[in-house]
C-alpha cells in the first residue's frame, strides 16, 4: 500500500474569529493511490491525529493508528480501492499549527493563537486537498467531533463530496456535555502551572489539570453499563498505588478502586502526548459548533447537499445519543437527501465507534460502495420519512462476516 505523510504550509489563514496567522501548517497522511475520484477524507476525533492507520507520523498513544481496524487494505475503508486522506486539525498538537507552535518571530503562540472553530477545520482540509490535487471527494467520514466535521462538509461544501458519513456525532452538544467540558477546562486553567497558558519551556507543566480534564472525558466516553462490567466496585490490585494525585489522609483506610486506577493510568498516558492549551482550544470548538448556525434550522443548513448520508449511532452512547443522530437524519430527509441512520446495539458508550469495528465496518464498507442501497446499510431498521423519528436498534447479528 502506498503511503505518504508530511506538512503543507497553506500560507495566510483567516480564522472565523477574525484573527489570522501568516502561515498555517497542516500535517497530513495519505494511504493508497489517487485515481481522480476515489478520495476519502477521514476526520479525527478530539484528541486524535492524522495517523489514522498507523503507517506514517510518529504520534503516540491513542492518537496513533486510532482507526486501523477500519482503514487499511481489505478493511471497511479499503486502501486498495480508496485514496484515504487524514489531516490534523488547526489548534491540535500533532504537526498542524496550534498553541504549541511557534509564530514567525520564533515565539510559541500559547493562548495568542487564534480561537478555532470546526468551520476552520473544514476550510483547512479543503485547502489541503487542493494542494494535494484532490477535487471532489468520494466521501467524508468522521467519528465523534470528527463526525460534526463531516456534517460541516455537507453544509459548507455541499458539492464536494458524494457521500458523508457521521459516526457517533450530533448537530450540536447538549447542556450536560457542555457543562462537563466546562469543568474539564477549569481543571486546566486552575492548575497553578498553567500560568495563563504561558508554560512552554517551564520545568513545571499543567499536568494535573490536563490529567483531570482527561479523566472527565473518559467518564463521558464510557457507558454506565460498560463501567459496571469493567470495574464494578472492585479494589485495584495489591501493587496498585495512588501516586497520580495527592490523597487526603483518610484515603489509606479505603480501597483504591479499579475504576480510579484505570482513570489515573489513562491520565498519565494522556499528559505525555497532548498539550493542555490544545485541549482548551479543541473542546471550545466542539462546544461552539451548531449545524444550524447561519440558517433557520438544520435542514436549511443541509439543503444544498446533493449526495447521500450515513449516520451511525450507538445505544449506549450518552455523549452523542441515538436521538441526536436521528434529529440529523430527519434534517437530511426533509431536504430529500437519501440517508440511512444505522443504530447499533452496544454497551460500550461513546468509545464504541473505536472499539467495535466488527459493528461499524460492514455498514460503512457497503455504504461507501453503494450508498444507502448497500447490503448492510439496507438492513438497517430506521425511520420512514416524516414518521416523527421512530427507529429501532440494529443488533450485531445482522452484520456477521
């Protein structure tokens, strides 16, 4: 499989905030060979990277090969057939310009970096594709906030993609998720080592705040059922230690539980690979996104799109619910867009789109091949147009290989 990775300087970039930078650099990876009409853009989630399938850049941890069960030779997004492009988003920290990047004077931007929006991500991706010689896309595919990014393509560039796939996403966040994201940001900004965002090069970094923010995120990504099955009330192993955060004196009397140990472990891994300011920037971009912004409603925002759409949602996901995906599906139906809302029965919560490729792969593969008439897509139990949104879960048994 032919692969490529690199960074493109897009020159001056004007952000939706009205601010600009002289040189926006975008890091990307490609997989497969381009034949003119087989390009698939894959949009990553909040703390993901361009390293979607694990072949190019040296990203670490969960940002590396984050969807390699879906993208690759013979997989759902088959790199023997499709030319796959994935780009790191502005504001992140995996090669694309963001708070940790240096400005033309050689100084780290920090919080002087312009605020970013999902619309900025979409426009930077369009400019990158122009540089790569890619015009109209076969498909745009994204999961989580990457799914919001994919929906923004249908709104912003309605003629530029034949298919749009939004996985475990929504038209906008609800109040509960907005509240939890706000708490996560405050965990960072109240860390004394955050220093107003000017901590680069310091001996002390805002690792405690970033770790807490990530722990809040992990709780959002798991379902109540999956947490009970995975951890219950069990105490951690005999060798487990409370080293990640200071403990109150009474803590020694009580068990250090499995769920605490898991969250501490995930936090320790995360602070080694991600930038605290980037976390602030990207969560604000996600919180700010509203598909209907500038339009009367969601269907008006999508009215110019003339392709086909697939929405995948998961019954155990309370971060982006099946009801939210159905709202988007109904908006597509109102515009006459062929759309399938594929609801997958899962206990894994929001993380299901990453950890259950056997359920995500078949409908995605068949949709990319045949649109809403694809075999696994056609099997989906979904709402009929104008029924008010009644739909039922599709169980994994439908998709046995």
